């Protein structure tokens, strides 16, 4: 009986020691407190490696390569449905023409998922003030021919097509459009000020988020 107790004790000790070592986790996850947890970037139910998350990509709806930037969850303003959620933005190469600085920004959130097989990404044009040659500050802009008031989702079509879905919300009974304003802090960090603005250019809400790559 004594030897049986010793054998059982050894088996139990081995099982306890194996609790973490014997647990197999999916890619980009590791054992933390006895459970598999994401050690990369968790977004829309997927756990990605940082290398995968920050690879340049061409989001659906546009034909240019863009650099991803990521923002951890934070509390900024309850008017925004992505409040306290992680976010991705994608920024195109910044170009200069006619003494203006221009780029395209794309925006992805967990708050408005798509029921299709592709990612739901909203787009906006960016441009510096007229006459500026400053590459670190860009504000919402889109050619008037598109008649876009802020971020738009184009579905299976390309940017510039008709009937896009605007990123909107109602504040104080008024329709408000989500617009981006960018400040490039250095090669790895970007500050984005999101604003809900009415068609009469009244700012109704603001949310500032820091993004990194």
C-alpha cells in the first residue's frame, strides 16, 4: 500500500508538471496561466503574428500598396462604436503634387464586420492644406466628383463607384460622417484624430488614437 501511494504521488506530480509543457497551442499563441492565449495581435477573432499584421498589403477596393498601423484598445469617446476596441489603419505612400501633400487612408474596425469573405475596410482621401509642403500632417479630403463626406466602404467595387456606404452615426439628431486627421510623429508612430462632422462642417465628436507599426 505504501508503494502504491508513492506511485500515485509520482504520477500526480508528473501530471501537474506537464500541465503547461504538454499543452499545445495554435500558431501565435502560448500557454499563459494554464491556457492558450494570443501573444501576437488579436483582431476580429484572429490571432496574427506581428510580422503578418504589419506586412504591407493592398486592401480590397483600391489598387495601391498600403502600410498597416495598429492601435490597442482605449477609451476615447462613447459616440464612436470602436471605442475601447483595437483598430487598424492602412496608409498609402505620401506624395507631393502641385505644392500639395496627398495620401489615401483605409480604416478597419471590429465594430462593423462584414458578412462576406473579405475584410470590410473604409477609405478616405488625405491632403495637406493648400500651399503647404509639410509631409507630417494630412487632413480629410476627397475629390468632389465622388461626393464623399468622410470614410466610405465600397464593398466588392472599387473606390470611386456609386452608392458607397458612409461611416456615419446620429448625434443630437444630426447625421455625422467619420473623418480622419493624421499627424505623423515618426517613422513608426502616427496619431489619428477621428471626428464626426455634419454636412455643415460642425464637429460633433472627437476621438484621438495612437497607432504604431
